[in-house]
C-alpha cells in the first residue's frame, strides 16, 4: 500500500496508523524515497532513472513484507515510481490511499518549510515545479509563493486522477486528513476496504494523536512587504558570494552556541536542525541588516550549507547532501536501499571534499601502508 499525496498532508501521521496493522511493515518515506534527480528526470520525460528506482523499491518491498503487507506513506509515489509499480508488482497486489488536504493549507505549509515549488534547487528535490513536461497544467505567470503552492497541490490532484484513469485495476481510496482522526472511519478503511488485520487497541490510541512535525525547526517567513528588499538570488555572482560570507559571519558571531547544538537527525547527532532554526528564525533581522529577503531563496539554502560546512564539516546529515558543480543539490543516498555499499561512498566522498585534513591523513596512511607492504615484500624476497 502506498500514498498519493502532495506532502504536507499528514503522511507522517498516516504512517503511525499504518503501524497498527498486524503482519505488516509500516513506514514513512522508506528508502529509496524517489526524490531528487530521478524525480526531476521523470518530470521532464526521461523515465529510465525512475524506472531503476522503482525496481529497487520492489526489491525492498518484497524483502520487508515477507508473507505480510508493506505500507508506506510517501508523497513521491505519484511523482515517479508509482507509475511503474502496477507493472512490477501487479495491480491486484497494489493499493493506494489518496490523502488530500485543502490546497491553501498545503501551500501555507510549503512556504513555511521552504518548499515553494520551483523556487530553489532544494524545493525541486522534493516537489514538482512549473514548466515540467509531465505537468497537466501550469500556474499563472508571476504567481507568488502561495499561488505556486496551491498550483502544486492542485497538480497532484490532476496527477491522481490521471493515475486512476490509467490504472483502473489498482484500488485507490480517497481520504482527508480530518477523516483519519475518526477511529471508526480508519478501522473501516483498513479492515473493510483494504482487508487488513488491525490491532484495535493500538489503533484507538494512535487515531487523533498529534505527531511531531518532521520540519518543526522551520520558522514561518515573516511579512516583510513593508520593506524594500533585494532578492539575493538576483545579485551578480561576486556580490552574492560576498553577501553569503558576510551573513554567515554575522550569524556565527551572534549565534554560534545556538548553531552548534546537536540534535537527533535521520542518521544520528546533527547540527543541521539547529542551523535551520536559527537561519529561518533570523529572517527579519537579516532583512533589516542586509536589505535582502532570504526565505525561500537558493541563497538561504547556500547559507545553511555554508554554516554546516564551517561549523561541523563532517556532520553526517551534511555529508549526505551533495552540492553539484552547477550549484544545485542532490540526495543520492535517498534513492538507494540504505545499504553500506550505496551510502558509504557518498559519505566518504563528501568528507574528503570538505575536510582537506582528512584527505591528507588518508593519503599519509596510504603511503605508510604502502611503505610497510614494500618493506615486508623485500624481506620475503
């Protein structure tokens, strides 16, 4: 079972309800997630990268499910690999919950978590963007952030309709976030409509329970309309780079202790959440001091990554985020099965690029080992 969703609709909460199903593996955005470069390629009409993700997803599904069920709440489904699963799994083995939320609420949430569709390379990692070949409609020219968010939520609705038309044999049930707060509705949904065996005690405890927002560290952008501000993404490259250094220095000098707080992340202790909280929380102060509007710009993402690299170069969360030569970002490990063979090269490659000391240390170690091996070989001869 998978989920059609725009994201920001309660998929994390849905995954906690999935966890109440017996004889099932349940999760939220399981690897491979299906975002980033394969999603972008799929959106422009190149299906091959996403077809590979879908094949890997099927392997993970079969391994996790065993003789039971696999239940995943992941908004990437309809933006890529979900279009290949009826063929790979068989439509009779596939079911989908179409989780909806009012477009204006989705849009407001996207603005808060810096996910305005098409605005930055970071938002393009996770969400559809205007101008993509697979889009069924386009936003109005000059659409603002909220309008872009509404367009995106409505685009997912259009894609959901197209999916159901193309795969009529796949069971798709439409629900709202409000309905998932009704125990009787959820019990009937799981048991009667999908034929799943449910732990009713656990489900009663889970339904209606608030789950922590996975993007809680983001502070909503303030209203800066009364100020005349520049867009930092439109500055000449040299001026933009200089501004980035100045803003990073300013935040380090005034908030270093807050920036360095380590918290649990997806792969252990990280300062990324602290940096996100400080950067997004200082939007008003930065606007006044530097005369730029930073929220939902690529400049903001570059600032976050610069602080992370400066304050903790070998932060694991930071090492998993790869900055490409064209200045865009990618999460290659997000489209793997999470195994060491796929994750370690990403981490090591990032670590070597970000820490010259580590690179020289490894080079020195290699020389020492080669010297020892050569000496041992000479003794043998």
